[in-house]
């Protein structure tokens, strides 16, 4: 943030985005320290909190925040917590899809498939992985599709 004064609401919006962007940078690191792993979790929870406080935050931002918490846990090998948040992400997406884009449905299936796979639930993992792959065909924007495919192919599956 610059030296400019912001309202509390504007600050919530700024930090929601800023913390989310920091998570992605940490996820890309192959040699994260324990402190950076903790920072990634702090950022994920913080981003979700700020989206929930921000007047322009919506249900879609909650879904994406839950996804990032699940992803942060899974990338750290904290499978039980990652699975819990992946299930919450999926449930939130299925129960309240208002404002969700084509790639949000893909990501809800992808994170649940990944969590089930890492937790050793092979059949459930395969079911959700197949759904995620089907949903890739519904992502219309070429840049979004490229990102979805890259995310699908990266990170832990076993």
C-alpha cells in the first residue's frame, strides 16, 4: 500500500488480493522453509478473512479462499486438514454456485480429487479427477484453460 489513506473497506480489499497473490508465489517455490509454509497458511486464512469483510467480496471469494487453504495444507503434506478444506470447497461450490465461473467448478473437483488421492481414497480420487478433467472442456477462456491445465499437472497427487 502507498502512503495514500484508505478506508477500512478498501484496506480489506487490498489485503484480500495481496495475501492471495503471496500464496501463489509461495506455492511456486520448490524450497520453502517451515516459516514460509506457515506464512502460506497465514496468508490463506488472512485472505479469506479479508474477502469476507470486504464489501465487494462475495460467495465466490469464499469458495476461492477455502480452496487456497486446502491447497496450502496439501502442498505441506497436511493431508487431513487439506481434505477437510477440499471437502468444504467442494460443498460450498455445489451448494451455492452464484457467481462461480467455469474454472471454479473445475478447481472444486481438482482439489477434492487431489486431497482424496493424497489421503489414499483411490476410488473417490479417480471419480473427482475424471469430473475435473471433464470440466476442463467447459473452461472457455484460453488463458484460464492454460492455467487450469498447468495447475492440474503440478503439485502433489500421491
